[in-house]
């Protein structure tokens, strides 16, 4: 397997000569050569750069790394005409063997708990025997006083470096883009990077990162070789800052911001994509010569051109040929710094595996990676890279084979049927987080839902994927042979277009429900298309839903797909609701992604309730609670893996299901609990009026912008009712601390007694609510219900804090029964 990065032919001189430039830059800027991509990808470990290291301590925020042993240092590979002294400044890699020690002590309580989950300890204190360092900060200068150079062959240490580098590459983790960027920048500080991969005694290889370009600079992660997974053990901002404050302006550290894309994309019947993409962007920091983009490496770039017509050098990982992922960076290098302010780049690229032919007239266009987007150079391994905090204008020209139809995000502003090509042009009505498209042999069904046109593009032929789907129990389970015929017929006619009308009606219904509950739909159309997988994805004004959602109930039965509501109503409504959760309102950081997935899951349940019956809503809620309380493969209760706020970090090698279970299910519960606290049973016309007012306020306030958990909390505080003011300070900290920033599902034991009161006709209700299974500071608000005959009313709320909440009150009547939590108002277990 090829593991090195592909070297795009040789840098500036060649490309500038090819562009007819009369001024070769080589003589003028020798550093160009010294810091070429190749030099960074394959550092040179010289005999003279081997040293013994004694008593060195590197302080990196909450971490201390000490080193005693032998070290070999790496510098940019053999430059043509490089100069010795200058090079020494550029040492950026080291391999170490000896006795090392890592101590990492996070300050934040949640980070201590995450470290306990992964390592068993609140403070990581471990020895290591080998280390590989990559850095663009002053590590080398810090180590210098502790080094005695002993020129010798660095053989083994060089091998160690290369082995570790190869293992990173297999995870799609490449530090080269960041090293090159840091070394070529006029101001290296904003890019300062320190990576230490340490072979520890207790835990094997661990990677510590301190990255100035990341709002949460400090990170410790482990790469799991067997599962190809990366587990983030801890991640937090430097200097003890609160992670809630560092993403306030999520793009603050981006040195450039994209404003507009003009894309000209052609696809052919063999699913090859060719594109010319012009990117307009603003450079916000002077002295930047390297810009990092992300692009699917299946798309091979042939040219990157500046507005003045000059070609620029660029680097991509090897073509993965479908076999492996080596990162998705696209590194663009200029011989002179990009000017601050408006810039333009034109990218030409093509590739075969970004679109897949999945049946006759049936194509799957992946939603991500088909045009260059901002990147921090850390490929899929970046938690901080967040497309959904960005909003950009798109102008997309799409050319597909003439017999097909096409649909894309934005508004269709033009269409031309040429001889063998169907050309459409799509413009974003408002800036969007992402653009996507679909094409194929479609049946199109259009319906109006209020102001919005619902357009279903359903394939006329079934996906090939259906051939490989196992049928549950085979046809043998149909005892009567006369039943088999209809089944085969039904399965043969699994072209999604049969269900197009039903899907159009349901998506229209979903959209109108969401508009009522959450606020106006942001775009003029909503297109829906089927994809050959079991998931869906919502792009602005274009949603991709699973082919399974295009099966009728008979077909779903034949495939053993039991939960029809989850596959149809809830699923489609979930995807539809991402028009609000992700697009109408984005999210600021990975911590806040529950505002998208949790809210979407809730939206799906809400639709099931209104489309079917309230029982469906409660069934889905209870199933969600059940999921949260189940144990995963390591016998950890899903809910206990971490707080909602940990976002994607909830999934790790040991706990792969953490993210989908906690973020989707608990996220939905959080919104449900807010709904129930705001629920007004007196308002018979619309008991959800207050909840809806809050959600409308949220989508209006953050319209087409990203929001954070704290932003949402502020909106909740604006709409909270007096009974929700548990701490008497007008804040909802108690709620978010318990359910979003903390973990725990409480168990409640409720005891009460009703006896005659001091006066005739009065009754004294007294009792206690016992809380267990959560930390002692866990707070919640639990409603009491009075039952009288067949009637039940919500009578009040108990402010629960600590293990016992006693209460008593005088009543003018004697209730038949008193209970708690009848509306599943709180995520809890009632004993
Ligand atoms: Zn979703």
C-alpha cells in the first residue's frame, strides 16, 4: 500500500514556467526550495542532528513532558541551495528513545471525568519509552540547553519517525499541511503546533496536541489500530478557559473566509465529475503563503489559478482509489503572501468515485467534499472544523447527460436542454452552509405546501443495493404459495417513484408542522431525492432520504423492517427538520451539535405524534430513554459515557455508539423537557404556544447563523416561567448543568400522605421525593399530578435538589391519587 503523499510536480518553478512566467523565482527566493512539500513530507535526519537529551521539560499548558535519552532531529529534506544556519531554525521533527514522562492534569471537572472514562484516572501520569514530535513552535529552542550533540547515524530513530508518520497517514491524519503553513507564514504564532506521540507504558501510543489554530488548543487522543478509530481522551482550551467562551466567534482563528463559489460541474453517464470552481474569499491575516482547503482526494486537481492568471502549486494526498483514506487536504502554496482582503482562486479538478452509479439511471452524489472548503489541515480528524458555522453564496451550473433530470440546492434560475446535455443553473437565495445536487432518471412530483414548493425526485428504477438486501426469513415464511407471487411482484417494483406522491405529501406536512412550531422555512423550494443507503442527509432546500423510506409497508415487511414509523414519518420529518436545525440555525462547535441532531430527533417524534397519535410520541421517547440506559460493549451505560456537550467525542474506540445514542436521544429529551415545562394545559387551543414562541424566537434570533448551547440557553431564559426559576436567579443553569453539561438519569421514589387539615374541608398533602442514581448536586423539576375519578391535572412542580425533597401543602379537596411525571416530563426512572 502506498503511504507517502503524492508529490505534485515540482513546485513553483515548473508551474510558473508552464504559465509562461519570465521571472523564475528560484534565485530570488531560495527558501522556496528548502520548504517545499517534499521537504516537509520527508524530513532529513542528519548525523549531526543526533543528541543526547538530559533533564528536558516541555511545559505545554496542563501537560508536562520530560525527556532523558537520545533524540534525532528532522529538518526539511535536502534543499537545493539551502543554507545551514537558516535551516537550523526550521527543525520541526524529532524522534526520541529513552525515559520520558507525561503528566496531564485537566482543570475542568467534565474533562477530568472524560479522562477517567478513558484512562481510569483524573490525572494522566505515565512514563514513555519512545516519542515522535512534530512542531512549529519553539520546541527546538526550549530543548537546546539540554542537548549534547553526538554526531552518529540516526538510523533507528529515523525509522521510528517514519513508522509513526505512516500510522498517522492511515488514519487520514497528516501534519504536513500544518507544518508547511507554519513554516512559510510571516507570523508563525497563530499556526503554532506541537504534536507529541508517546509510546506510554500503561496505554500504548498516545498523542498530545497543542494547536494555536484550534479554539480548544489542548488535546490528547489515542489511535486504535484494530478499529481505525480515534478516541479523544480530553480536549480543552489553554489557560483554564471555559470551552463555552472560546467558540463565541467560531471562525475567529480562520485566516481566510470564503464568500462565494461559482461552480461549473459536469457529470457523465459513467459517473465522472469534472469541475471548474471559482472561490472568492477574504484573507484576514497578512503574510499567509499557504492556504489549506479540504477536497475529496478522489477528485484530482489539475490546476489552481489566481485571479491574475498565475498558476499556484498545490498538494493532495494520494488518489485513494476506493481503498483507503489518506486525508482530504488540498494545500495551495503561493510564492508571495496572499494579499489581505478579497482574493479569487480557480480550481480545476475531476474524478470518478465522488459520484456512484447505483442502478439504471440511478446515481448517488455524495454531499461532502466535491468542492474545496476551508480546512484546518487536520482532515476528518478535526473536531473543530465545522462547515455548519459558515454561510456562503453559491452559483452552480450543473451539466448532466441529456436524458436525465437534475436538482440542486438553491433556486433554479436557468435551464437549457442542449443536444446531449441538460444544463441547469442554481443560485443560493441566502448564503448557505453547503451545496449539493442529484441527477438521474426521475419521476418528479411537485406539490405546494404553503409558500413552499415540495419537489420529489424519485428514481424510476430501483437501486442495485436492493439486490443485496437480505429478505427476512426468505420467502419460505409465506406458507401459502399464492402469497409468494405478490411478494415477488412487490419486490420487483421497488422503484422509488411509486412512493413519490406519498413522500411529497408527508414532507409537505412535515414542513408545515415545522413552520408552525419552529418558524418560517428559509427557502422557496424543498426538493427530496432518494439515496441507496439507510441514512438521510439534509442540505439546504435539498434532502436526501434513504431508499428504505421509499418502500411501502408490504415491502418493508418483506425485508423485516419492523419499525415503520421510524422509517417513514419520524425519519422523513427528522431530515426535513434539518432545514431548521443545521441550516436556518447552524451550530458553533462540535459541543453544540445536539442543537441539530437532538432537535431533529425531537422534530421527528413531534411529527409522529401529530400524524399518528400522542402514544407514538411517548413510545419513541421511552425507547430513547431505554437506549440511554442500555449498556454498550464495554458494559458502560450509554448515558454515562459523557454529557451531551461532549458531542462527537462521545464516540470512541471503546464506546462507538456514544454519539448517536446520547446526542440524538438525550438531545431530543432535553427539548421535550423544555416543552413540558412550558406546556400550558389551560390553553386548550394550543397548549404548546409558549414552547413555539420560544422556538420561533430562537430561529429568528439566529437566522442563518450558528448558535451555541449558551445562545440557546439565553433564549430559554427569556421565555422561562416562574416555576422554572429553580435557583431564584432567572437562570436556567440548573437545567443545563444537569442535562447538557452533566451526566445522570435520576431515579425517583415518591411517597405521600393525605390527611385532614386544620380546618373543615382542608386536606394536608405531605410527602417526600427521593432522588438517587445521580450526583448529589443534580437538580431537576418534577411535576405532581392529582387524580380525581377519571380526571388528572398537573398540580404543581417539585424543585428537586439532593437526595430528599420533602413537601407539604394544604388542599381544598382530597385527591384520589397523587403521582409524578405523568407526561414523561423528566428524563428519569420512577420506582
Ligand atoms: Zn439528523
